[in-house]
C-alpha cells in the first residue's frame, strides 16, 4: 500500500483558502481524513528543501502522540525528529497542527491570485488573530498548549520499523515547539513559510517557538503538483476507495 499522495497545488490552495459553494460543508470532513498528515508532510517537504531530513516518531507504525504523561490534559499531534547533520544538534519538534482555513469560525478568504499587498495584510491580520502581543501569548489555549512540556518519548521505530530504545535519550533542551497552521500568517507579513518567533518572557523554559504556514509554503512553490509522504491520509483514502465506488 503506497504511502504517497500527489497534491495539486492550486486546487488545494483554492479548496482551503476560497469561500466556494462547491466546497462548503466538505472542508471539515476532508480535514478529518488528511488534515494532520497534510500539515506534517508539507512541513517535512519544506525542511527537506532546507537540507534538513526528518521523520515522524512512531511506535509500531503509529505516530506517537505528545502528551504530558498524566493521562489527562493537553496533547499535541506529532513528534517530528530532525536528524542531525554535520555539526547540527538533534532537534525534536513537538507539533500542533491547526487546519483552520477560510471556512473556519473567524476565517477569512484569501484568493489564490490575490495581490502581494493583500496577502501581506492578510498574513499580519491572521497573526494578530491568534497572538496577543500585550500578553505575550496565544489568545486561544488550543494553540497555546504547544508551549506545554510534554513527556519525552523513550522508544521509537527505527528506519527498519523495529521498535527500539532511543539512545542517547532525548533531553528537554533538544525540544522545540512548532505550530503548523493552514492559513497564511506572519507577524510582519513576510512570505516566510517557516519561521521562529522569540518570546520576551520564556514559557516553560521555551525561549521561542516555530510557526509553519501551509498556505504560505504552497504559494511559494513554482510547480503545479508535489508528491508527499502521507501514510495515514493515503490509508484512509484507500479505505474509502474500497468501501465506495
């Protein structure tokens, strides 16, 4: 069973960023099928272009969910391990994916053919919609939970699929919080797809966090389609094709 899906860049952008009668009522359902996988796969594709190899932390083939280890409270969507290369240290991203788009509550349309000035203003407006500069934190705890400390994984599947202990063990100093948004967003309106935002007052000893914008990234591409590794999404689509014809 293939883990790969080919994404039509313009169609995906218009589906999530436009307000259309054709997609109305379907966006949330499709996000339920491919949402988290779409965010992680685009993030990995972006990092690969920057020369950073990554892999999702899994246990027995299933993505391991970051939790605080108490059985209650907040949980995030993925652990993403950036493998060290050269003198670069090992980095473990604790990732929260938010597929909020034009049809979401409080969402706003952004046309694929919008002018750069319109897109720039949109990015700044979206940033202010979720970041409170006066308080130095996220307006919504459903995003702010990314700054919580999660229990570090002690084992994961190796590249052959064998579950093994992680050696050396992960340290909290290796962890970076990362929010993966659908919508185009940036604190100063720039077209950066992936950027780090420093905190004036560290939260849980995190001096800052990363933000990835799926819409920004897709808008930066100069190709009509890309192929992504989406194991969960492709499996669900395979099931739909088996169940319904």
